C-alpha cells in the first residue's frame, strides 16, 4: 500500500505516469550535459530511479526518467554533490508510436528538487516530447519541445 501512496504523491506533484516503452540509451556512469541555469555543466548518472533490472545488468535510463546524478563540472558550490534530475535528451535513437525515430545530438538532463520542482528557471535547447508530457513543470520552462 505504501508504494502506491508514494507513486500517487509524485503524480500529484507534477509527474505523470510512464507511457510507451523507449530505448534505454543511458547507462549508470554516463556523462550528461546540464541544460538548465543552476550552475552545473556536466553530470554523471549515478542511479536510474525505479529501474527493475536483472542480475549483473547495468541500470539504464531513457528520456523522461528520473535519475540520480552527481555534478562533475560547474559552480564550486554544486560540484561533488548529488541531485535528482530528469533526462530531456538522449543520443541513442528511440522510436515513437507514430513510427518516427528520434535522436538528439547530446545527452542532457535538468536538475530537480526531491519534490519534483525544477531547481533552475530556464532550459536551454530542445526537450523531448516524452519528457515534456511526463513532467509538466519542465514543459512550461522549455523553449522548444521536439
């Protein structure tokens, strides 16, 4: 029962349920670009939250997933700290339900608070539609949704 209540809390705080199955293109240890104005530049993916995997398989994440990241480059007050983030772009191609294959030129994420609010106030570059549909707060701050 407690797991359902936790999930409902996230939905109420601005995260919608996951839809289609997407190609998971980011493994634990991947380097991401921080695409918001929090002061971080490079992020390392530490853990894919809510990932149910197999023994000895690397945890992986895709566009729209909530992940745990550590800041590798950026402002001195943010470096070597761990934050929650949402992936907004990935280089690995993924297929949409309408048959279109989508691929971005970099891997990028947006840092969020544990409650699901964005830590920064703006997002540079495009945001995948899957991430925008799942996280309405990110969709409202983004300039371009692809």
